[in-house]
C-alpha cells in the first residue's frame, strides 16, 4: 500500500533474482564484512499488502549478517483499525529517510536497508539484492561495534573511525526489540487475521554521540531487557537518520 502512490512498478531495485539468491545463500555474505546489514521494515496492521513482508522478516532475521527490525507506522489507522504496535516516531523516521534520499517514496510494506536503499518488503529478490549491495559497498568501511554482557551490565564498545575516512560523527541509537508479537486484527483490511510481527522495535533511544574515537557505554541489563523485551541492538547512524555505518545486537534471534 503506497501512502503517496509514487512508487514505480520496478521500484528502486531491479537486479536479477538469481544474483540476489546467490548472495543470500553463499558463504561470502558473512566473509564480506563483519558488520551486519540493518533492514528496517515499515509495516502496518491496517495494510492488506503487508502480511507477506511481515512473514519474510522471520526469514531475514535468521541470517547471522542481518539485523532485521519491524517498525509499525500509524498513518493507516484511519482505515478502521488502530495499529496496536504503531508509533508516530516510526512514521517520522520513514518520512525522513524518503526526504534524505530525495525520492519522497513512503509506502507499506517498505524495507530500508542500512538507511540507504529501499525496496518493497514483499519482493524477496529485490530486498536480498539490496542487502548484497550493502555488504559489498560497506565491506571494510564500517565502524566495528561489540555488545556483550559483563556482570549485571551490557557493555557496548564502538571502534574508532577509519584512518583517512570522511565520517567522524554519528548518533548512537539503542533499540529495544521484542522477538515475536502475534496480533489478532479485528477491523480494517486484515479483519479476522492473526499476524505475527518479528523483531518488533518497541523503543528507539538516542544513547549518545560518536565523534570518531573509540567509545564504551554500559547499561544495566535489567533496564534494557525490561517489559518483555527480548533483546536490543545498537545502531551507529550518520545525521541521526542517515546511513548506518555500524551495528550490533544482543539477544536477537539468528539462525544456526
């Protein structure tokens, strides 16, 4: 479902499905770069086009080199069902991405990859191709982030900027995530359906600023994992809502 009906038929991406499938299945994905690719799914419980993308997120999040996040938007609430997971903050985040890209394309289901590329979330081959492109583009040019438990705390270590690199400022986001949330929808376009949403972002918290030097942050684990949260992730993002140049997760589900 398109909010501004401006999305093209082909979308932003158009590479062959065979290439995307090869990038997804091959061992080169993890080897190409240790920093995960972040895939944000903008979706809505009131969008009849979204369930295939919602289901696809379960597959995406299984990959060790992907951090998948589901962000429910609120701009379809007027259609008869108020999205129980939606946040106006996520709607603003999606619109800011579109503004910074310069294409104005805001729609559901939309997947935004590393704050850069976007694709229709139900078009599996386009999404996988975009992920593969980001792996290739960022290989060796990301900021390493490690996140681990130490006693009763969760410790985040962010590396220094690459020597000679052109990025030395970024926002550190801490995102609290719920593993899986089944929702029984009572009205609107998905009336009567139960849809499960995966890696649902429940809170985006600006945790600080990175100025190109190594940075360590510590958080009490009981605070990060409160209120049924399953895990969290750290995103290092230029201009607050621009390219994602580093990421790591704690407690999120990945495949074997």
